[in-house]
C-alpha cells in the first residue's frame, strides 16, 4: 500500500549517501543498508 512506501521514500536520500560510502558492498550485494526495510526497492530506484 502507499502507507508502506512512505518510509522508503523518506529513506532514499540517506540510502544515496550510504551508497557512496559503501559502493563496493552495494555492487556485490545489491543492497545499500543490510536489514533495512525497503533496501532492495531503493536500490532499484537508484539504478534507474
């Protein structure tokens, strides 16, 4: 639902900054922050 998307959208800027610090891990695992809800969706957002 759209309610579930709110935390993800808020988290995207933080995930972008984290990706710059952890680029190698992002490339290997396809995730920005381990165990963070919506990490995979944010990864897709940044890759497009």
